[in-house]
C-alpha cells in the first residue's frame, strides 16, 4: 500500500478521534444501514437489530416482505434486504418508496437520492445526463459507476464520451432500492467508481396490477403499467412505458420513448434467481447550449436553438440474470448480462468556428454488443475467537464496438473524421476481508487487480490501429469504531482507477490534420481518503458527516468531440458532506444535505500559457484563456432539503429544494456560472380503492437560471469576428489564425425549463 495515502488518512483520523469518547457502560450496537422509507400505515415495520450480538450473527435465510412502492403500490424487493453493516460514513441505501416519493422530472433524477449528487441536462432528454458529485464534473458518467440490476450502465470507448451513462431506460416505479457508495474504498467496485458508485435494484413483483397516465405542460404525456403473477414456481413481472415530450423549446424536442421490462424470479432476495429482459427505444430533437450573446442580442429567444437539426436516437436491448445463495456460513452471488445498444447523436457546439459554409455540426455513432459475468463468494468464519467475513470475486466484461465521428449539415453526411472497430475486454479480481475485533471495532482490508486488453481497427487511418494491454492494482482499507452513544466513526482510504478511450490509447496521428499526437494511458489511478461520523443519537434522526480527499493523477484524455487527445494536470479535491434524514412520525420525514468541495489543478499548464500568448493584442479573447489552477465545471457547493408526508391512503405531498452552486468555467476564473436553485413539489390523494391522483410542480419559483453552463470559444455569422476571419469575395482574413481558431469567448448555457405542472391518475386492480 502507498504510505502517503494512508498517512493522509491517519492525519484525518487523529484530528477527529476526540469527537468520539468510548463509554464501556453503554451497550454495543452496530448501526443498521441508512434506509429511508415512508412505511404504509398498516404495514409491519422491518425489525432493526438492537444490539451488537444480534447484528453480528451470520445472515440467515431472508424472506423479503412486500413494501409500499410508487403510489402506494405493494412491491416485493429484488435486492437483498440482509444488508451488511455500512463500511463508510457516506454509504447509504434508499428504498424505492423514498425514491418515488420525490417529484421527478426525468428518470435519472431518481439517482439524486445520493446526497451531494446533481443530475442535469444540456441538450435533449434522450441523451445521457450530466453528473456532478464531490466537486467533480463527471460529464456523462466518467468516475461515477452506475449499475441497474447488476448491469453496468457506463460505456467505455463510447462515441460521445468515456463512461457515457444513459439511464433513460430506467423506470422509477420499478426501483426496489438504490445503494450509494462514494470514494475508491471498496474492492468490489472497479472502473469509473473513483468518485462514487450507484447500484439500482429492481422489484420482483407487485401485489396488484397498476396503470397510470400523466399529462402536463409543454406536451408532456406518459403512460405506464406493471403487473405480475405466478408462473410455475416463480413470478413473472411485466412492465411497459410510453412517453412523449416537446419541452418549452422554440424547436420542440419531439421526444418519443418506448420502454419495456419482463422479469421472471424465484425464491427470495438472498436465496433465489431472476432473469430479466429489457427493451428501450428513443428519438428526439435537442436544443443544445447556446452562447449568452445570441440571447442578449435578440438573435434567438431564451429557449431558442441555433441549429434546429441537432438531436438523436438510441436503442438498448438487454438480457440479464441474477443468482443468490445464502446460508449461515457463506453467501454466493452471480450476475450475468448481454447488452445491445446503439446511439446516433448530432450536435453543434461551436456553430461556424471551423466551417463557415456548412457549420460545425458533427455526428457521433456508437453501436455495440457487450457481455459480462460478476461472481463472488463470501466465507464467514472465526479465527482465534474473532469473527471474519472474506469475500473473493471476479468481474469480467467484453465490448465489441463500432464507433465513428463525422461532419454533417442538417444530419446529412459531409465527411468522416474517424471510424473504428474496437474490441475491449477486461478481467478484475478482488478480495476483501472484514474482521470484527470487538463489539465496537472492525476493520476492512481489500485489494483489487484489473487487466485490460484492446484492439483498435481504424478504418480511415491505419496508423491509429493497434493493440494495448494494461494492469493496475488497487489497495483498500477501512476502520470502524463504535457505536458509542449510537455513534460510529469511520476511516477509509484506497486507490481506484478509470479506463480511457481505447482509441486514444493506440492513436499516433491526429485524424483531422495527420500531425503526431501523444497517446493516452489506458488506466488512470486515483487515490482517496475519508473520515466520517454517523449517529442515531437523536430518535428518528440519522445524521452523518464525512471529510474527504481525492487525488487524480496526470492523464491524457481522448476528446470524443474532436477525435483527438489533450493533456490534463494532476488535481486534488478536499471537501465535506453533511447528510441528515429525520423521521419523527410514520407520516412525516425531512432531509437536508450539504456538500462543499475545494477543487484545484496542481502544477502548471504550459500548453494553455502558449495559447494565451498567441492571443496577445486581443485582450478580449485572452479573458478565459489565461492559465490557472481552477478546474472548469467543479462545483464548490451543492445542497438540498426536502419534506415528505403521507400514509398509505389519504393526502400525501412533498417539497424539495436543490441548490447547484456556482462553478468556475475556465482555469483563470474569468467566467463563473450562476448558482441555480430549484423548488419542486408534489401533492396528491390516495383512495382506499387503490386509485390515486397526483400533481407535480417543477421549478415552482420559475427560476431563469441555467441547467448547465460552460465557457468556450464559438463563432456566429452575426459576430463581427466572422467577417474578419471569413471575408467574402475571396479576400484574406484580417484577424490572426489563432484568433479565428479561438472564436468569441462567451458563457454558453442551457436554460432551466420554466414552471411546469403534471397531473397523474393511477389505479390498482
């Protein structure tokens, strides 16, 4: 293990030990995992262990009881309810009931039950969302590993970006639970999990058939239905969803989505199996982010588009299986999956910066088949009187990918930048051991090893074809002290990684001009440490605070939008998270979360300094291009607060406020995004006969802020610089090449959608 990493964690531990004073007179209690759920009025509450002895027993066969799902729907969980004790202060498990008690404007927002996570969108609701967590702009998913029912959502070597995680096929009503982990501290978490990992489990059955229809502002319409019944010795569940939406945009989204799930299961969550098939299709137009000057000048309205032909279509089909076997001394898990997915995406982010005649629209294409197996076995045993649990596992995945990038006009082909066939495989092995030294002390030690192999066949530039392999080892460690006064202290440290786009690993020449370029490392290491407290001292309140640090190594990233690579410097993030869930009664609960992060590059940026020097004499363009140590897009503050009330029948409601703090948009801090605060609400009534009527309100304060903001150079035909760079009549440019290549630096934004209302009518039969 790396001494510097764990010494940093030791410093954090030493500074916080004083906060916990052991008291031998108090009974030892292992705190249960955080599970937030509004129980139905007449349902039996799950039994919570009251002492260390009970919580420490090996897990017996567990029969999952039905819980109240969306709209009062009784569901049977598909994920194990026999959760192990949490290993870090920031780990959390949330029930599907709590997820669906929130007003959700899009499927991915179900994942915002992860404290400190912001999910937003910058163009079209069919595209993968943008994710922000722990001071990291995760783009479309890099460094946030997402899985749904054991299937990875993140796509490596993807046409739009490494780690692309499209969750639009997720149906919130089918969620059984969401498990959230943060930091590189868990040996069973691999690629893309350095900042965090989110695992979504789906339900196995519903007590009664349910159907719902939703209609609302800006042409929103959705129909959903789910049913289940006994088939042989198991249960068959079938669900379907249809959704159309235009949005407030001058160029309507015209989103059309179809979604279906069929699932067969036997047994229980801990001793059983399931087989799940999914099918999803979507197509849409998109209003991409636009320069602020285009709005303030009146060229377009706030909801206008500069290239109305942007948009895309996607499809996804999958077959997955799950097997669980548990007894007093061991537990076996097996997951397998096969996924077929395709994406066509048309975007124009710079307008006429590169091509003054046809514009800068480009087409990204990704078509792949991937499959994998995850298997693990846990041994439970005693050594010298100390209880141990050791898990060993293997995770494998193989992707067969066709991916391309080209130039288009109004979605019509112009030229190909690059087109590749990629075969990428990986195998990860891990071991992690938990030792219970006393009723108030346990340790977690783990190690993970990963092997990656790829072959790239570049169809248009054979020089960029090639093969590559890489290996990486990642140690993990954790310490849990307590509980004392219903409070536990956690210390975690570890190393993680993410893979880079295989095309960037084998690249030798720029696909745009043939100039030599540096290749990217295949696997990039991260290091992290965290110390935290978690308490249930106040009845009904679960509160946790975590201090964390995350270091990313120097890396060279492949840029999917350009088909090229660019270097980035090492970085460090230091911050804290404070999470609170308070449930004073069965019908009322509160939540409040706060996350603050300081994110900075380390070292200097010689390339940026050179680019800045080339703009000498044009001070307006130098703004935003000066070298600095701020990390573009890194939020310094994220906060949320919410209230939920209601029982299984009668009135129910919810309010949730989400604050997305300002972010530097350039290294020099010349451009700063505005902060965005959104208030969403929900009110409804559940009838005794199973019917429900519900009103959701989004952006209740009608904020005019941005969903997401960038700052970079672009060029519009209305800009005075356009005539200087591309004079008519064959004249010579009057502006230097560096200036024309930079364009006009400006804040580029995608606005928050205005106040919107949606009404849902649902029934159970």
